C-alpha cells in the first residue's frame, strides 16, 4: 500500500480545486535520533505487548460498534508517513459509515455530528487509536511522533503553513508532543509548530515526558473531538 512517489500525483481537495502534490519537496532532511535503535526496540516491545493487552478492549468495542451502527468495525484510511510515504492507518470506526459520502474529506470539529455515541467515547479516551499498535509493529509508525494526516490535508496545509511538511522528517506516532499540548483542538499551524519543536528537541527524556502526558490525556479526555 506504500507509494513513495505519491508527491507526483494530483488530488482533489475539499475546496474542489485540484493542485499538484508538492509537499514532498518541502520536507527537508530526515531526522534520526542517536537513540533510534532503542526507540524502535521500545516500539516493538510496547506495540506487541500493548496489542495483546488491549485486545479484550478492542473486541468489546468492536461488538459495540456493530451493535450500534451500520458499517465495518475498523476504519482503514490512507495517511502520509515518513518522508511523504503513504500507508494505511487502522482505527476503530468512530463515525457513521457514510460520513464523507457527500462532503468528501472534511477536517473534524469538536462537535462533529458524524461521530457516533460509541465513537465519541472512544475518541475521548483514544480507544479508537489502539489498532494503530499494528502500524507501530510493522514500522509504519512509532509510539511517539507527529500524528499522520491524510494526503489531501497534508497538501493543503503545506500550502498554508510553511512548517507543516517538515513534520514528515520523522516517523508519525500514535501520540506526540502536540497531542499532549492541545491535541485535536489545535489548528494545523500550531500543530506543525509543536511537532517541529519535538523534532528539534528529540531526546529520550522528552519521549518519557510525552508518554506520561499521554496517560494524563487519556484519563482527562483533553483535546478530544
């Protein structure tokens, strides 16, 4: 499902204006921290351990999703990853099956009517993100890094915010610096600023702080939508 040459394609934005995908030329040099082997080892350990431990929770919400709304249990969506490569991100479905049938790709809002009752709880507690542990195991994502965006949004925001493509200098993550400092409530420009702050100041200490902050966010629901 990967496509390293995605930047040469043309996409239809929600505005209805077609633009060539140019964000790949604005990413910059990849950033690899000195502790990358340790980071990958932790990703594999916690990815496998987390997926095994969370499987009962995923199964429970899979049943609730099927019982309360029509459509598949899992939502598989194309996202942009490291250096502009696209991959298939896996989530528990939190919206109606036909959420974008009429509108196409739309940036979610805090009071998004497309989100189901079960989906709203999953988003507040981040349970819908648990299947992405598989993305971590196979190497598409890391536990910690900038949240991956959809190709059309990545292209759009790259035109509006010069720093936005630079988020792709590292692997995307399930959680990140921006997620514990506003999460979904942040506008794309602020998200890019915080993500790039993380990239510039990457350290094992900062990664631990983000993990601790993520636990707080899970229990408080801060920044959910």
